[in-house]
C-alpha cells in the first residue's frame, strides 16, 4: 500500500510539471502564441541525414494556430475514430483543447475537460466528464501483484444543452398512423419519434443503471456501455492528451492486433521446432549407443519405418 501511495504521489508531481507545457501547447494550437525559430528545433534533429522540405508558399491569409488539431488527433486513434460520425466533425472542428485534471485532495479520480469555441450546436463552451474511483485491495500473495487497479464508483458529466434542431445524437422520424375503429376511424395523424443515432457525443451521456427486475440482457448492455466509456476515457487521459502532437502528426505506433490464426501458425512452428530438437537429441543418443553406449536395443522401436534404399535404423521418437 505504501508503494501505491508513493507511486501516485510521484505521478501527481509530474502531472503538475507537465501542465505548463500543455498550456503552451494550447496557446500554439489556438494561435495565441507563435513559437520562435529556435523553439522549433529539437535536440536530436539531424539536418544532414534528412533533406529539409521546402517551406510552404506564404498565404495572403495565413491560418491562425493549427485548425483541426484535436479533431485530427482524435481521428488518428483507431478506437476513438470508430465513435466519430460525419455529423460530429463540424462540432469537433470547434474543439480548442482537451485537458485532464486529477483531484488534488486525494488520488481518487480525474476530470476530462473539452473546451470548444462558440458554435451553433450547443450553448456551452466546456463539457466536463468526471470519474471517481477507489483502489482495489492488494492481493495477499505478493507474486500475484500486477500493478495498481481501481474500481470506478461514480461518473458525472455535463449535460449538453443542444440548440434547437442541432442535436446530432438523435434524429426525428415522422410516421403516419391511421386510427382503427371508433369515432373518426380511418383518420390519419403524423407522429414524430426521436431515434438515437451513433455519435461521439454519446460519451457525455450517463447510461441508466438497470433495475432490479431487469433481465440479464439489460445488465449486459449496461456493463458494455460502462466498459466502452471507461476505455475511451482512459485512452484520452492516459495517451491522447499527453501525446496529442504525436497523434496529430500520426507518429504514434500501435501494436498490431493479435490474430488467433497467427497463434495457431506459431504453435505449429513451435511444435515443428520442438519435434526437430527432440529428434536431433535422440539421434545423438542412439549414435552414442551405437558406439558402445547404453540404450542400443533397436528392437524396441516398433514404429520405425526405414527410408527406401537405406539400412534399417531406429526412429527418433517424440517424448
């Protein structure tokens, strides 16, 4: 437990040290600060090994800052990109910063803050998602310890105040219904129904916990949404915000997805290699036996089939 506390304290120390860098990054992205020529040269750059690209032609109306920085960074993460729809893009183009702040009073949660320029879609300029968690009890056996683990206990989120007709998470479907029986039978009326559609901004909705009398399917669906929400939050807080520049440029490397077919192929290769190793060892053993060593009773090799044109020799059995 002491190790956990000291490690979290060390992480918090460096989060605070990184904060001024993130603030400067936000200023550059939003055109509030222009880096000097010296600040654009990094240690380790070798001008002799790589040809420098010619500077782009000067524009009469140069762009301010780095437009679309956060949209591009989000789209360059494969898991997050799957949640972004075409109708989300105009809103995410207004995203000016994403920041993460861990609680100061105790290391039991964090905020993810999305800052937007004024836009036509909703009235707020900040959307905040909060996660609170508690550390799990440590394993009794020290050999079973695999690192810190947490139980998330509560989520909180800003409710988006959509402008009229601008909610991209739903669409309105109009259907005509015909009255059956009674007075006015056969008359038709138009019914408007709200239907959810895929959108990144469902991230700011809190799923309703299943009731006690709900079936297992409702509970499984709820657990699935929670897992997906936590996965996105951990990617944003743990990878995207610290490495936003690398995500923007596409320089982040991802591990290749593991394919079960590759596993079977590797197993077959391992079996072939292990079988060959056993045959070599057994062959050496029998060679030594033929020179007077122990174990030269070839009659015990009942499964041996001699190669054509060669005298019978004992087969190397796999043990």
